């Protein structure tokens, strides 16, 4: 972070500070205090950062941004709302940089899309991205504070669970280009319908200049009819032949996908290190984004050859002659469909799906979980193991759709032990559930059992 004076920071958030000097870091957690930083005292349902302001200064923060007098004299900047001030300060800091910024959102695949765009842009530009799941109203501004003079571009993913969140983030990020991967049913409990989800995702346009370009999935039934106002749209897709970027002649193995990327003025054939049609969409978005920033399509596709999955997002692991697909970062009916398709196309003796509950679906939950059961049957999964109360609907639907070998569990240890007794060389196993189900506990338990055999 380049230095900001305390007076400058106070002005940026509509406050004042008599404190001389500057800071080169922002912290919101007293456990991660950087000496010489500004501590911003956030408040949540179960915590009040103001209560830790004195400790933050004792630990090395030079000043605290608080929403009430915490007895720190000149070493506090008092604001009305520290959460809003965090975003306002980050927006001011971002405005100090003359760089190209890509904003990414969507119901499914936004993190992978962000990672692929980063891989493409990094072929030409020194590019910042938000790490891990830092895509909310805390993670996004903290990412912006990581901008340095050497950066030439940034890719910022923005997630949300309700209306207004992306609006607040995009007004800090101020994207030059926006990418929306798709409109699914994640967070439908709060947003009411896919129309509501579309409206929330389109908030990303609010922080953009007039006529700034938007890149949309042209195969998505909601995005193809989205009103983007004055923003010109570039569509990408597989089925929609009118898209500017299309994938043709797709062939896949267990570990890679080959396709022809067709675009105005040419076509490039490439083999990339991932599997699944959903990842082709992500790659097309990255190529379209690269072109918008002056990177040739062939160069973008070549850069994607170095792409690697992150976290537990369809990470493929091989142990004892068994293929494991670790996909426990998050789950929705759309991502479940994609994951089941990947498993279904695996070259394996038996295809085993281990699925857990999908969260935050509200009244749509039963329907969503029943869809997963149908996906399992449609992809000719051999064995389905479910975990969680809502996943009982998945098991029931799979049976109704003709899948024979099904078993449900409400205990992870019992699931782990049963699966371990079942596994044999040549199997392929998918683990897929919402992050809150912590299905990785079963994965790591299985690995420990296999390592000791």
C-alpha cells in the first residue's frame, strides 16, 4: 500500500483528523495488526470492533477508525459507519491508480472466471486479484488496499447474498469492464427469484463509467435479455451461435479439454488443463476480457494453459488408483449439474457421487435437491451417497429417476467409513456440497485411511 496521510483518509470518509503522519496498511482484525497501520473497527451481529480499538493501537496500529469516542484522543477518526467508511476509503485509494480494473460476478463460477481472467491479463500486465474468498464488503476493500505503483491491472470478484452489496462494492472498485458469468439460484432465499438475482448482479454496472463494456454469458437465459443500458455487451457461449466468442468442436478427457475458440476474424484451437463445459464458459469470458484489454485471442488461450484450480473447486486428486474430485467450496443446483457432468464423463470403472446439503435456498430447497438426484441419474452415476437432511430429497429423486445404488447418512464418520469400505482401484469419486457442510472432513478422513492401507 502506498502511504496515505491520516488527514487524507479522514477527508475521504467525511471526517477530520488532527493526527500528523501517514499509514501504509489497513487492518480490521486485531489478530492481524500490521505495525504502522490504520485499524478500522467494524461491527457485526456478534462483535463490535470499537471494543478492540485500544488493543489495536497497543499492538502497533497508529490510529483507529471508530464510530464512537474510544478514548484514543488524536489517534482516532470518528465516523458514522465504519463499514461504509472502509469501502469509501478503499474507493478513494483505488482512484489514485490509473489502471484497468475488471469486475467479476455471477451465481456460479465467478471465482474460477476471475482466476482465468487473471491468468490471461498476467500475460501482458502486472495484475492484482482478490485471493481466496475475499469477495465481500470486507475482502474487496482490503484487496484494493493491496494496489501498488507497479500494478497495471486488477481483477476483482464481487459476491453477494442480498441487494445493495454489489452496488456498494462496485462504487469502490469502479470497474472498467464487468463480467457476469451466469444467473443461477444461489441466495434465492433472500432475493426471491432469478429476476431478483439478475437485478442484484447488474448492480455491478452502477460503479462503471457510461459506455464501459460488459461481457456476458450468451447461453444464460437471463443474461441474454438483461438490460445493460448504455453499456455495450460482448456475449460468449457454446450453444448461442450469435455470440462473439464461441466454443466449437469440444472434446474432453479426465484432465483436459480441447476446443476451437471462434471469434470475429478468426479461430484458435487449444487444449486446456481443465474439464467440464462450465470451465469452457469461464475460459471464453477470460479470452473476451483479454481482447477488450488488447490481448490477442491466441495469446490468451496460451496463457490459460498455465491455469490451475484453486482451493476445493473441482480439484482432481489421485490416490491408490482412485480419482477424487474435490468440489466442496460451494454448491448450487447449477454447480451440481456441472460437477455431475464432469464425473459422468470420467473414464472410470465406477462413478461415485458424494453430495451434501446446499444451503440458503429457502423454499426452493426441496426442488433444488431433487434436481441434483435427477442430475446423478442422468449422468449415469453408479453410486450416490448423500449427507444431510435436505439431501434426502436428492436420494429420493435419484431413486425415482432410476438410480439403484443409493445410501444416505446423517453422520460424517459413518459416511467416511462406508465409503472407505466401498472404494477400489479404478473408481472416480465426486465430493460436492455447500461450504457449511464441511464435506472435506470426509475427504481427508478417506485419504488418511487409504494412506494407512
